[in-house]
C-alpha cells in the first residue's frame, strides 16, 4: 500500500476541517476503476477528499 492510501484514523479531525455536504458528493463524478474490478478510482476519491 502506498503512503497516499494510508488515511488518518476516522476520528482524527483538524480544527479547520469543514464537513462535506451531501450535494457536494452527489454532484461529483468519479472515474470507474479498470476492467475486472468494481468501484471507483481511489486516486480520484482521495483527491476529492483532500
């Protein structure tokens, strides 16, 4: 697993953290992963969350 895929613990938040709103996630289009796999491209999701 690369360093980029290592996410902080779920209960970790910075004081400047702002929550995502549901519409912000719904409007975002993510690329699907390659053939033979299910789900979304992890790099696209991490970029969105960052």
